[in-house]
C-alpha cells in the first residue's frame, strides 16, 4: 500500500492521508489488506443525483470554502495566534511570537507550492510545499494541525525544520498531532527535571527530529514517548500528569481550550477524546454566538449540535468542509441519501440517527470501562489562566457544571451514564 492508503488516527480518513498515518504499535498487525469489488454500485436516482452534485459543486466555490482553496487549513494559524488560541510550548501559552515564520502566507513566498485534491473536488484543500527554497518539488503536505504540533507547541519557528519534521512523520507513519503533543510534553518534563534528557528542549529543531526517530524505532527515549503523553505521564509520576496534553489518551489538537471554551467542553466530553473532527464546537467560539472565554450554558447546545452533525457527516461519508455550504443541513443530507439509496428518511429521522450514533459510542466506552473523571481536561488548563489573557481562564467548578449540563442535554444520567438511552427502534435508521 502507498503512503496514501493508510488509516488516520486523528482524521479518520482511510485514504489520501500522507500526513496523518496511523501506526499499529506492536499490536500484532503484520500486514495490510486491500479489497477491490467486482460490481458497480447502482444509484437509486442517477440523473437527479448528477444534477444535485453539479449544483452542490457550484455552491462549494463560495466563501464558506475559500480559505481552504487559497491556503488550506494552515490559513487558521495567524488568526488563532491573534486570539491567543494557538497552543505554544505545551499549552503554557496561547500565542507564539514567531508565528508569522510558519504561516502559509510566508511559506508561499519562499517555497514552491502545489495543490492536490480528492477526485473531482472543487476545494483542493491539500497544499504541498517544497522542503526548502532551493527545491522545485512541492512534496510536503502542510496542515494547520501539523504546523501547530511540530512548530509552536514545541517552540520551533524554523519553517524548514518544521516542514522537515512533517515529512519525517509522513515517512515514519506517525500522527503529527500525537507525536508533536507527546514530544512537547517531554520537553517540558525535561526542563522541569522530571525526565533526564538534556538534549530535549523547546525550540531545538534537532531535538524534535531526534525524538521523532527514537519514537518510531522505540529506541532510547522513544520507548517511553511511543506510548503517548498519558502513559508517559503515568510512568514518570509526580506532577507530570498535570500538564500531559491529552483527553482520554488522545493528544489535544491546536485549539487553546482556555481561549475557546465551547471547544473546551467538546474536547472534554468527546467519546474519542481530544478529537477536533468529532466536535467542531470551535465554530461557535469564532462565530460570536457565544463569549468564547465565558460561554456559559449556551456552550452545551453548540457542543451537542456539532457532535451530531459530525457523526452524520462521517456516516454519510462526505467532506466536512462542505458543512458550511449546506443551508439546511439535515434536509440536504436527507436528499443526498435518498438520491443515492432510494431510502425515504426524513430530516428528523437523520437527526435522531446522529444522536443515536453518539449514544452508541458512549455505550461502547462504558462497556470498555469509561469513568466520569475521564471527561475532563489536563489540570493545568483548569487551574491557570493564559499568561497573555487573564480572562481566558477555566474554572474547575464551572466546567464541571457545564459537563453535567451536557449529560442532561444528551439524556444521560448525572454521572454521564447512557444506560437509560435505548437504541432507536421503529426503523428510523434504515
């Protein structure tokens, strides 16, 4: 299989993900299996489907997707930095003084750039850059999450070093978010004296490259880092768990929770952990619908709605970047499903299906041993305000209240149990 035929840990894609590769870490998986079908899948209403697809394609050229076409997801970097929402030095700060050196606006001026896209896609969100200014080959895929995780989070502003680290992750089969988060955590542990690694310090590009190699090979310090920040913190003991950047073992993405508090709730309660693709609650923080540094109970419904939409998008298997194009989300999803399958599923039935998907994930976690104390954030984020913005502070008590309100909105118990949520019956989901 090629580097585009891999599974993604954070992104959940099963193709075209050279920067988000999933590694089966000594789990006994020796080979990969690819299956090719031998029959064509017929559409229920082919002519109407083609017409709908053409209309949707035209709409996708609008402002809702413009930034992805022009600069890709990396377009978020400078905006996040201005809002103190760019995690820096293992979430010790929310802004990076050298952020401009990593921004796509700067990268585009100094390096050759190319775009790629999924088949027939009108957005073309995949932006590739040359590793350095002397190379004419643009072959490093740059995403916001990779720039944050291997750049600001590790205190590294050298664009060439960060792009090299992204490419290194691609070639080693490492998820950039989890790798960068775990290494940034280790850098802080080393600075605090919890870990003896005098070579591992924030801002050292050579330390990042060495740590990635050791992590992939499980050699030296990599034996510890390959387990991720949660297990590394457990092994180190002491105060390490207070600043290990994970939720349920999944490293935090590039959204500073104290500056984006609706997103903070979404990350804490998500069944998968700190997954920004299962909860896009940051959209409410950026939209002005809530006070992003004190959203109150308004955050709850935004988190629920965001999770439900993401669950349905993943189930219908279409691009999340189209979500802003769909004016009537559930109505258009119902239309798409009917044109492809012939099923007559109402928008309200799809809404119920989405909620049941979230409930099913919750019940799975419960059977696997989930505990209520896992729905939280790293202690540092609940105890310290952002140094740049005193208002960007999460109260442990207030946050616990939001989590309980989220449970109630889901119809779960006060302890977050979904046992009383029975699976849907009556054929709501075909």
